[in-house]
């Protein structure tokens, strides 16, 4: 990374290499010198909660943080309260950021961080243009991504225009003419590239690059919890189910089986689907986890990585399948009804077009080798520590040459957090469910 002082830095760091904690540490140091007193973090909707949790965990300094969620009027109102002596942090998703450009401009952030900045790679997109304008007003800008270039070298322009227009210029057309070879009909089609050594030198003049396989200080595997917020309607449905579960257990015999039955209903809800006991139909109530998973898969595909997804319930698996089909992403699948299991594994291991493996937690926990991936996502979990450990071993086993990353999707304020805590601490699940069942049903 260059020693040149300026307004911009690019952390080109793979998933799992500590982009967030590094940013929090840097911002803290800059806050100590009063260089940064107001920080705006812009990120995909699915990871706004991650920033809140990571600040709580790692920020060893005074700060006030708000996540902009809910109705647009509520988000606008939040800016009125974000002024004070401690570091002021606002976290907002890309979709909302451009709609709040007027309020952000008035608030005057000292620093803007774009997490997963490939979201603004299209220079013509509305959210990209808004961040280009905001980037000119702030004192410091930062992008965080492992994959600044997903399709071609021209992807880098819009992200660096946000960072600092002095690096690659302010005109996309001048940039394209400098680094692309145009041909085809009326010479409007990019047919090749030129001056790439010069482009690389400019990009890396403000960049810090870490690939996960080169991060020798990292352990052989990394655990990450990705906090997910249920939509308002889904949260209401969850609380109604929770009240019913509490009432049924309070008025009847408490056994591990009874508690498990009630927790099953709550877990189904956080995964996005509930079963109508009267009509026997499955009702779709939430996309929160599916949207979070989609962001993770997009990042993995962009980074050239395969990914394994473990889910507990069949409706969840069907929802994941549909999402992958809609995106045109090849996948393998093993759940209870799968016949050709060895062929599904072989395809995932050997076929470069098969990017995702979907496995039902109870079915794929043992015996399978899925080392073509070094990323596994736990979409949902049960209370079996054996299932959890066995599923982790699918990618972290003989034949794996890379560090492994495990991402757990956990809905905030729900039974997901209790299950995750129990599995992490290898607690006495039977005692927890029979003697402490009330704690499981309190958010």
C-alpha cells in the first residue's frame, strides 16, 4: 500500500480476513485525532446488523451508532439525533442511501465506507451516482471488497470515482477509451483491454490486498455470525407464535419432546416458512435469511469460490433452489428424497459450473466430502451438536487446502440466538430445554 496521504483507501480483502474489525480500528484511531467524528457505513441490506454487532464487540472507544431501518420518514428523522462528542456512526443499506442523499449531505459525514463496494460498480446506476456525489463532499472514503472486479477491469472505475476522482478520473468514457479496446458495431463493444499495468498501478496506489489463503495469521477455520433482522410483519408472526408456545408449555407437561415441538415452530418462522396446522399448508412469511444468503452467494461466486449451504427444513431448501434457478447458478442438492447422492457430490466436486451445494442438515451431516468449497453457510440449525459438528467437517477435512469460513445466519432476538449459543458452548441441551425452557422463549 502506498505511503501517499490522501482521502481514499481500498481494503481489497476476502471474506473472513477481517475487513470490518480493521475498519473499526482505523476509524477509532482517526477519531482520537478528531479527523473523523461522523462515519457513514453503506452496505448490503443483509449485513447492516453485522456492523452493529461488530462495533459492540471490537470498538474500544466511545461511539453512538444507529442502523437506519423501517419507514423512510423514520430514517430521515434519525439524522436529527446523530450529533454529539462521541463518534457518530450511521449504517444504511445501498437501496436507502440514494433516497437519503439530501439528509446525508446535510449531516456531513467526515468519512464514508462502502462495504461490498461492487454494489456500485455500474457508474450509471442511481445508487452509484449518489455515492459519487457524496464521496466528493466527505473528507475520507473507503471501499471494502474482496472482488472489486467481477466481470471486467472497467468495474473498478465507479468504485474509485466514489473514493477519489483524482485516481482514475471523473469521466467513465475517457476511462473506458484509455483502458478498453472498442470494436464491433460502430465500435461500441469492448473487445479487449490495454494499458492494464498502468491501471493496476493506479488501483494499488491506495489499496491494501489480503487473500484468505495468504493470511497466514488466520486459524484453519473462521466462524462468523451474520445477524439478520426479520421484517416487521414476520417479527409480528414470530412473537404471536412465541406467545402461543409459552402458553402451551406453561399449561401442560414440560418434556424435552414438547419443548422441541414448540421450538420447531419458531425455527420454521425464522427460516421464512410456517406450517398451517389447520389446512396443512406452508405459508411464506419472510425473505430475510434468503436475501442474506443471496448476498453471500453473490460474493462467493464473484470471488471464484464454491459454497455449501446447510438448511434444516424442506421449504427453506425449496426457496434456496428457486433463488439459484432464478439467478442461473448451478447447484447440487441432497435432502431426504434425493436418490443419486454420490452423483450430486461428484458434480459439486468436479464440475466448475456447479457453484453451490445445498444440503439438508440431518441428511448430509456424515460421510460426504465437499472440499471443493471452503465456505459453508448454516441457513438454519437444530439442537443436535453432533449434526452441527459433522456438517462442519464436510469442508474441513483431508483434501481441503484452504482456510475454511463458516457463516451462521441468525435472526436477532429469536430462538436462533439461543440455539447458536447452546451449540457454541456445547451446553447440556436436555437440561436447557426441560429446566430452562422459559429462557428459550424470551427474545
